[in-house]
């Protein structure tokens, strides 16, 4: 019997998971919570095998729960959230799965089956320990101002994610409320701002060259003077981008 706990600040979301879990003969729900503090107490008290854990809650987040519970008592975790920006951190923490709201039943069943396999392989004790250790690793991988360094992107494709290493990105353009990652021959949209990306990307490898453009420095082949103090930046694949006077020192320093 798999002992399952549900943590989500939305009662409707908890009810949906509860109804799906009720149809599983090998599952028993041992607790529910709506805040990180209540979730921590519940997990320590009930010792579930599997935790469906919301990421963003009014009084904290799911990562606070992982930190508070600690590796010794931590179950396997399936993260559940409406915010895709949390996906990469969840993957960093070696979670069983990551479900995006609104959760489709098919994806829920897939996540539950993955958890069954993890538990059946006898990794239930090793997995949480790995999860806790990776939390320390991810927490330590931050820039000087406390922001996490960006080494890769989680790009959403329907209800799944593709992991894109940062060093596969040639340049990044602003696209309304998104940033467009340009790779060799194709591109991806991620919901973030260029300012956030500039702060998180390695400044030795990426440079802001325009209010709407970041470029990977080793892709630059030529910088050609244009008009009014601006420049044309030519990449090694022939792509031409604008370098404005305001950002000139970031590339030509």
C-alpha cells in the first residue's frame, strides 16, 4: 500500500487529486495540507511514501517544505504547480515528476506510475536523501546577489518540458511577455524577462547588446560600425543583430 499525502493551498485542486487517488486500489491518502507549515507537520507525523506537493502557496512554497522536513523523513515527491518557471528547479531536485495545472488525468496517472516504479525499485529511501542533498546544491548555485545561475532552460511543450542547455542558445530576443531562445535552426519561447536572464546568465559567456537582445559571446564573428554610434553584430551563422550605444561596453569592453 502506497501512503500518499497532498499539499496544495487550493481546496479544489486537493479534491481533484483526492478523487483520482481514490480509484487506485494500492493507494491510501494519509494526510492533506494547505500551507507549508501544516504540510511539514503532516509529513513528519504521517511519514507518507509519496507527496503531491504544490510549489507556490501564500505562506511560502513547496521547496520550504522539503527543506523543513529534511532528507531522513522526506518521501518521494511529485511537484504540482501552475507556474512553469518552477519546473527547472524541480528537475534539479530529482523529483519523481512535475505536473502543470490544470493537471490532466492522463498525466496524473503517468506520474503516479513513475512513483510506483521508484518505490518498487527500493529507491524510496535513497531518493529523498538525494532530493535533500540536491536542494543544498541548488541553493548554493547562486549569483553574488542571491539569484540562481542559469545553466539550462526548461522549455514547455504542451504538458511536458524540454531541457535546453544554456550553451546551446545562440542569442535571445524579447517577445512581448516572453523571451525567445534562438538555437541552431530553431527557437523556443520561455516566460521570463531579458533583465532576469541577464542577471542569471554567465556574464563571461552572454552579453546584453540591446534592450531586446542578449547574445552568446562566442557566437559573435564581427562587430561592424553602423550609424549614430550603433553597431551591427554578425554571428558565425550570418545572423545580424543590433548593438546599441547603451550596451556597447558589455560586448566590447
